[in-house]
């Protein structure tokens, strides 16, 4: 397995796509129930294959990621050959970027002396999608990139 198996909730959300996937494998609903009951290891493998297909599709489309913590932002732009990162660190007492009012303070005071910006870029050390997956597993979420681009303009 290349990534990880989708959660039960994700499978439920994608049940129609999974049915199409199984049909493409020439497995109908009756055969699927039989497989789950009598050959759970084969059913598990089908679920793993589908999970990898879904993850590859999602990760291939991912262009931006964000990871928020109480005093920092990690923003990523995922190009084909390299990944760019902007780190925003806030050293102001009482600011918690996970709270809307404090994030709004940051947005309105982006030049405050308590805010530091760092940026960098590196080529992928392993396959692009695997690196993006690793960032997601560590808490990053796929984003539209608006925040990345706004901060990139601010610090460039």
C-alpha cells in the first residue's frame, strides 16, 4: 500500500466511486459481500487499492497546503519538481493563531515587530505525492492558496 487506507467515513462518502471501482474489477455487490465474508484479506486488498487511487487523485491536484499552530503558520506551494514553504512565527504574548480574533489581529498587523517571516524552496526528496501525503498526515490541510499567495506578495 502506497499511502493509508481511507477511513470508514471516507469510504462511506465515496461508496458510489468504490462501487464503480469494484465493477471495473468485475466484482458486483453480491460478490463483494461474499468476498468480505469469506476472503477478508482479498477485500482488504481491494480497499487498499481503491484508497491508493483516491489518494493519488487528491494529491496530484493539491497545489497548496496550510498547517496552523498557536504561534506559527506553515504554508506550502507544491509545484511539480519542488515545494516552497513560508513560515510565519509570532512572538507576541497572548496571540493564538488558532483563534479567529487572534488570526484577524495577525491579518491586520502583518508588519508588527513580533512577526517573523521565513521562506524557502527545495526539490522533493521522494515522490511528490508521498511528500504531500506526509505533510497531510502531520496535520496540514489542502487549501486554495490564497493565504500563501498573499503572504508571498507581502514578503517579496
